[in-house]
């Protein structure tokens, strides 16, 4: 009985893969351009979730659109994607 238990423990140990060694860990190197894109994406996402559609568009496209266009786009996006934030929704 003791031999069977030991055999099962050894089989279990063999079937569980070992944790990767430190030298196998991948390193990701990001340039300032990469970090800038990630920052803009996170800022845009945050602004969208907060209902600040016009600011999110400015950040995403790095371009300031006219207030009338921004307002129209914001209204459409709020009604479709964020009904809880729309005025009539």
C-alpha cells in the first residue's frame, strides 16, 4: 500500500510541468512611441466609459473636430453604445 502511494506521488510529480526558469521569461521592450500609443488608448477608453465622447475622439485621432460635429457624434455613440448615459435613454 505504501509502495502504491509513493508510485502515485512520483507519477503526479512527473505529470506536473515545472515552473519556467527565470531565463525562459520573455522580456518586452517598448519604445516611447509604443508607450505613447498605449497611453492614448487607455486615456481614450477611460474617456469613453466616462461618457466624455468628444474628448475621447480628440485623444484617439489627435485632432480637434468642430463642436457641432463632436456633439452629433457624441449623441449617436451615447444612444448606441452607452444608453445609460444618453439623455433620452
